[in-house]
C-alpha cells in the first residue's frame, strides 16, 4: 500500500501528458497535482477495501460459484471509484487553474485509469486470497483425519491418503492410495461434508473420489462418463450426463 499508492499516483499524473520526472519535481503546480492525485488514489483504495471486507463478512467466497459476488463487488468498486473521481475533478478544478485546459485529457485517461485501478485491486486481492486459502486448505487437509476400522482394529487415516470412498451392499468403505480397504465410520454424505479440500468429487451416489485416484475417463454413447480409478475398483464407475460437464471442469481445474 505505501509503495503502490505513490506509484499509481505517478502513473496517473504522467499518463496522457508530456511531463518528465524532472518537470514534475521542479514544478509547484505539478507537485500540487500529485498531492490531489495521491488523495484520490488513497481514498479510492480505502473505498474498495471497505467494499471487499464488507462482502468478506456478508457473502464470503466459496468453493462453487462466486459470480454474483463478483458482479456486485466490482460494480460497487467501479461506482464508488467514479464518484470519488468526479469529486476529485471538481475540487481540483477549484484549486488548479491549469486543469480546465486539460479536461479532455483527464476524461480520456484519468477516468479509464481509475476504473482499471478498481478492477486491478479486486483481481489482485482475489489472487492473494485464493493463494492463502489454498495454503490453509493444504494445511487443514494434512491435519485432518478420519476414523476407520479393519476387522476389530480401529484407526485414523489422513485425508491426504484417501483414494476414494464407496457404498456397496449398504456398507460404506474407504480405500487409501496404497489400496488398503477399511470400513468407513459414517455415510458418504457425512464424509463429503467433512472434507474441506476441493480435491474430492462425488462421482455418483455410491462413489466419492480424490483427484489422485482418477486416472482417466471416457465419454460413452449415452453421454455418461466412465471413470478409471487406481487402486482399481469394480462396479458402478459412471457419471451421469447431467453431472458430466461439472466433472470435466473440476477435473481440468484440479489437474
């Protein structure tokens, strides 16, 4: 923030003009402009930050679709930035006489730059949030364990070691990446809700698989998908056509 605001201010001041750095730091008028531009960029930053934090509390990002939040958040960011920009023009016009001779330049460069600034802040924030969220998920996944049983022995298995879980003859099983099979303590629905990582996909009502366990898939004549798992599993490995597009998108994103 302390580096970005002065840098953005300098870019806004220089864009669309013929000022050199020597002229900027040698001219009281241009330095005065820099002060106004700094105030505008700082205020726009504060407004967008306030909007983003508000939506973090009221409509947090989730693992599915964030389109609605994106539309509202970006729309409000652009609107608030534009309002601040208009106020900035009015105030600057009162104090800097030179501005009235540069009105066309201001509208052609400063306003588009202000909108780009609003979009840039949103996308940088989302990128940093995604990175941090994935890191937290990885840590949480490594520290998450499930209770399973084999014979009379009950043990805990780490989520990162799960290949898939399936239901057969009213019994739920869990298979790890090494191919060991365990009785699952709980239903597949409960297991799906417990998992915080995006690496699992509910292929059908009887099967929940980790991305590492899915070797390949093929499209059948009826538009269903047939999945190949490792460790291998016999039985219903089909994804119906209504879920096929969602699976393909998940498969590509998690590759």
